[in-house]
C-alpha cells in the first residue's frame, strides 16, 4: 500500500522520521510524496506525531488495486 503524510500544523514545519532513517520535512498544510507503507508502519515516532494531531497518514489507493 502507498501512503501520504500531511502536516496539520498552522505555523512552522514538522519533520517526520521514516523507518528507513530518512526524514520528510513538511511545511504547514503540505503533503508528502507517495511513500510505501513500510516507511511509517510500526514507527512509534510517526504514531506519536499522529496522536498529537500534528500529521495525518492517509492510504493512497493505486489504480490497479482491487476495491469492492
């Protein structure tokens, strides 16, 4: 699955650490590029940012996915 991270902040950037060791820096209201789900799944830091209301992690469905 592919996901997208969006910053919910009104002012100031947020830096999101990914499982691979890379980071994504997002300006207020900015969305990341499409990322593999493994970059965020199981990450305590991503979960904490989400729980605090600083980011959302949304699944992006690919055109060839089977959805019913």
